[in-house]
């Protein structure tokens, strides 16, 4: 028999591993390849040779994948069986997860798994397709795509003599991934036009993530993303604009690339209105730096081209309407109406507002020829008269920047700005802070004080129609202007000169009539020098001949901050610090009133927080924030820290809250002290009641120990009656033939008993009537134990004067107090307790006396 040799599994494993050109690895672009030769001359390679090498490389890659799949040692038997089961009978998520694991283990050996995922992404079912694309996006970002652009196979150094099969396999896989990724973008583009909004939004998010993370196919990804600005759904277009602005922050060097792509979209002849609007919105949100001069110049060119394009479109529509009209009379009337309506539509649109916003933001960073702006000034001035007030402010801001460079333009600008103060739309505008800042900058740079005075006069006149935020900002602006133009303080504080009126009759003579006409002409000249607020040009309104007496009415304004600012202006005191207008709004007052807590994050409503207003660092600039609510620096008005402040440290608009909560807290403290005092009195009353109950229990126990049951009348009697009865029965038992000394002693005893009863009644008002007698009877029972009744009854005690000792100190004290001098005496050698027979006789005598009274 032949002996069979045992196979060595270690040798088989090493043999199987050596059959693979490339060992399994997660990131294929980290494979170490043999070095190639350097400094080779660039020899052109023929197309046939490239094709042959490419075919050879694809075969090597296919063989490599087949050997990897057929090699059982490279996979655990349990894992391989599990993967096979999931791919055959698993759910959709199980299949996608299994394919993802296979690719993640070694992407260069998972070509079959990648092809399976691509076939799933191309299916018509939205759920399966979206999940497969999402899985492929994660694989591309985590393990497949390098942080560089991929190369095609033909772009590799194929002429190098040191090129090995390992090089060809890696280059073939890189070419495969580059084509595979391009095919994937085609599938994503198809789904980005899906009917469902959710699918389109999902594809936009995938495009944004791929464009932000990897440089591969960035031009195609950028085009796909920018094209979605013209989506028919507002949500999709808005989300696209937001994602593009996020790219500006992550990749600031790509600004010019993206701007050019957006320019192609919005200037395309067939671009719709939505694409124009969201394209401009995206551009005017760009954050500039000092190095972005080229970007700002490009944006200025785009904005003015859009202005020209919009006006040309409207002019074509007007000309078409003119040619279609037959009746000339009706034609002229309707053309004028249509002209106004069309221009109002242009100006009132959000697109014009967005363009003006973008121009104002890019103007400071751009370096454009001044003639470019001058050629469009007429359009801007027309916008200030026709458009909404918010758009007019934007146009005035742009005109101000332009007029600062040329003095010839400033006169027209100041006339337009002076006229805008009387615009009724100013009260309803939401750009009060922007308007006041523009007004301050324009007046600060104006060298003509008369014109500044006219502006201040009209501004205070219209403040009566505005709310406190606008008034506070206007008064602060005036205070800062006084610092720049000190002569304005005389204009505010100096009273106005009033000439007395003279009434003269018209003379009858001709000579006198000529004199009268001359006097009338001179009076007209004098009247022409008075202030006239209806003048179109502010410098001819004679504002220097008047004063701002209207300011005195604001000292009694209902808003405390307005009244304070008005008094400071009249007293020539500067207003400091600059007010934040949102702190004086009704909503902010109500937030304080309901004790609303500050938000955890001071997130401002709007787009990029860097574009939102912050606390003004430049003097004279006011800020109006929206949606901020209570800030973290503010103290709640119902907190102890707030109402413990001194009144001088409390802001003027919070004094009401301080007084309210101070009074409220004082009332709470008074109530608390009252409750505590009530509790103490209740506690003392309860103690007294407990003492009374204890005495009643002692008295009941003492009665139960007596040998004879007492009558109930004794319990109900008062202390004075009992003491009097005791007095009468005791002295009656001595006999009626007592001498006068004994009678005097009895009178002294009366005084003693009265004092005793008064002291008892003052000390113990709540004690029961039987308390003292009960104590004495109880003690008598204890002291009389072992003593016969006869011994007690036979003892006779005589009351003598020597037995009475006066207490001189008590007498002197009573005389000093102003009361009657009652002598308190001490009884000596008297029995402490009465006998049993005396008590019984006392009770009988009391009964007889009561019965005699009844009769």
C-alpha cells in the first residue's frame, strides 16, 4: 500500500496568498507599488499600444478578483456562508449592507459587488435606488475615493520599462473607479429631476456632500448643484442656495468658480424667474475679505447686467403693447397706466431688492470705474420714488456711496433724502435702523449746517408719528450730530424770535399808497426769511431762523426712555450708551413682563449670522436685531438680584418693573411677618388651653379623693364668692361676742382678701373657678392624714394686732404710683387649711343665702 502524505495547511495558505498579486487592503490607493524610473524622455505612445495594455490590465484585474473570491482561506467559512445567505434570501437593507461590507474589506477585490450596487442604483424602484446610491456615497467617501483627482489609464506612464503587472492592476482599477463614479453621477442627475420632492432633496444633499469632501468630478457636481437653483419647487431651490453658501465657507478659494457657474445660469436667455431670484440671493450672501477684490468686481458686473436685462425686457413689453393698440387716445392713456404698473412691478419685485443688497455689500470691496455707476444713477433715483420704501433705502444707500465721490451728485441726493422723511411708508418700514444709519452718515459728512438743521427739524416733527424704537434712535443720532457740529446746540437751546404783528389800514392818498406798498414788500421779504418746512431743498427752508421747540413735547412722552433722551437733548447732555432699538419694542417689553428666560443660543433669525447686525462699535450707528428675545446679559425682572438694585442703577425703561417688584416683595414680607405672629399667638393659646385642660384633670382627680361628694354649686362659684363665704363662716364660728379688736381684724382681713382676689384675677384670667379651692382641699387631705376631726375643730385661733405685720415697702410703692394706699398684711398663727365641718357649714350657709335671695 502506498503511504499518503499529509498536506501541510500552512504551506497551502502561504501558497494561496502568493497567488494574489495584491493583498487584501481597505484603501487601494495606499498600496505600495515598485518605483518607476525617473527622468524618462516623453515618447508618445500609439493608440494601439494603449489599447493592448489596457486590455491586459483589465484581464489581470479580473483574474485577481476571481482568485480572491475562489480562495476559501481568505474568508472565514462562517462569514462566507452568512454573506451568501444574506445575498440570496435577505431583505433589501441586508443585501446592501452585505455588499457594503464586501467592498469595505478590499475594494480592489470587490468589483463584482460594486457592479451589483450600480445595477441596484439604476433600478426604477425609488426606494432601492436611493438606498443603493446612499450606500455608494458612503463607500466613495470612506474607502474608495482618494483626496485627489483620479486618472484615466491612458494618462499613466505606460512607456516606463519598469511597469509591472501590479502597476497595471492598480491603474486598471483606478480607471474603472473613475468611469464608475461618472456613471454614478449620471444616475444621481436623473433622480434629481424626480417627481417627488423628497427624492430631489436627497440627491441635492448627496451632490453637496460629494462636492464638499472629494475633488473628483467637482465641475460636474458644481453644475448639477447650481442648476437646482431653478427648480420649480421653492423648497428645493431654497435648500440649494443654502448648501452653496455652505460651500463658500468650507472652500473659499472656489468662490470665483461657483460665481461663474451661477452667472451662466441666471444670464441664460431661457432662465426662469426663480433661477434669477435664487441665483442673486445666493450671490448677495457671499462674505468678502480684503483679498476678494476680483470676486467683488465680478459680482458688480453681474448685478448691473441684470439691471440692464430687466429694463430691456420691460421696455420690449411696453413697445409690444403700443403696437397692438388701435385707438390712439385710449392707447396713450393706457400706455401711461401700463408704464407705471410695469415699473412698479420691476421695482417692487424681490429681485431688485436682492440686486441692490448685493451691490451695497460688494461696493466696499470692488474697484470699478466711477462712470459705471454714474450711467445708472437715473434708474436708482427713479427707484427711490416708485419702489417700496425698503428698496428705496437700498437705492439711497447706493446713491450715497456714489455721491461721496462726486460733489455734483450730492445736491440731488440730499433733496431725495429730505423728501423721504415725509414718505408715509417710513412708519411701516422694517428697515428703521438702516435708514437712521444712512441719515446719520449723510448728515455727518455734510458741510452745510443749515441743511443739517433742516433735516433735524423735520426729523423731530415726524417723530410724533413713530414708535419709541425709532424715536430713541433719532434722538441718539441728533446727540451724535451735535458732537460733530457743535453749533447745533445753539439751534436746539436758543429760543425762536417772534416778530409782533402790525395791522395797518390802507391809506386813501396816492402818495401814502406808494409808501404802504414799499412797507408791504419789505414785510414780505421778512416773512420769506422765516422757516418754511414745505421747501423742496432743505438748505432754502431757513431752518436757522427757528429752533426745535417740538422737542419739549417729548419730555412728557409715555415711554420713559424717550422722555429721558428728550431731557438730555434740552440740557445739552450727550446720550450714552447707544440704544439697541429692539430693547424698546413692545415685544421685548412683553417678554420681560411674562418673565421669559433667555435663549440658550443667541441665534438670530436670517441667513448667515456674520451678515446680521451686531452691537455697533462706530458712534452714531444704531442696531435693530430681530428674533433675539431676552439676551443672556439681561437679568430677569422678577429675580431678587434685580429688585435689590439701587434705583439709580436701573435703566429708565425698567424702573416700572423695579418699583412694582419692590412693593410686591415688601407686601410679601409684611404678610409673612403677620403669619408668623399669628402662628406664635396660636401656639401660646394652645399652651394655655393645654394648661387649663391639665388643671381640670387635676381638679377632677382631687374631687374623687374627697370623703364627701361636693355639690355642683361649689364648682360653679367664683373666687370672690368663695373667699367671702370662707371668711364669713370662719369668723362666724368664733362666736358673735367677739370684741372690737376682732372686728377691726375682720376689716383688715377684708382688705387682704380683696388684694388676693385682685392678684389672682390679674395673673390667671383663664383659670377655672375651682382651681385654687381644689388645690387647697387636695393639700388639706394630705396634711390632715392622722389628725382627728375633733382635734381640728377644738383648736381656737385668736386674731390679734400683733399678728398683723404691715409691709411698709408695699405701702410706699402704692402711694408713689398714685393709687390708694392699701395696707397688705400677713396673717400669722392662722391655720393654713379649714376643717371638714367648716367647709360643710360654708356650703350650707351659701345655700341658705341663695334661697333667701330668691324669696
